[in-house]
């Protein structure tokens, strides 16, 4: 006698394709890196071409030198943090929602 609960594949509507979600995650990851680099580049260019700048303070606490490298670090960290925190929250929520959605089946 065969059991009806054997290792039969799930119907296609229940299968989760990881190929598309990985490709999307890679695009988002590369976009995050690119935007952080743009922020660092903008900071470097600001420090290079703008005169008489005062020290930037990361998170209003950590002072950076008023040099091109200091502004590059400030720009990269600021953009990385401002984009990174919401991105991390979206990743966390999407993983949690995925687990709860698929656990119903």
C-alpha cells in the first residue's frame, strides 16, 4: 500500500522560487554599495573644491577632519547608515513575512 503523504513535489503555486529573489537581492546589494560610494565621492569632491568648511560631525557626535578624506568618510558613512537601516528592516520583515506565509502550507 502506498501512503498519500510521500515525497511528492508540491503544486507549483506553493513552490518558492529562490532564483528571482536572489537576483533581486544582488541588485539591491550592489545598488546600496554604489549609492554609498556616490556619497563618499561627493564628500571627497566637496572637501577638495569647497573652501573654508567646518568639521562635519557624524551622528552629531563624532567629528571628522575638514579634509577631503574626512568628508569622504562622513559622506559614505552617512549615506550608508541612512539607506542601510531601512534596508536592513525591509530585509528582516521580508524574511519574517516569508517564513510565516509559507509555514501555513
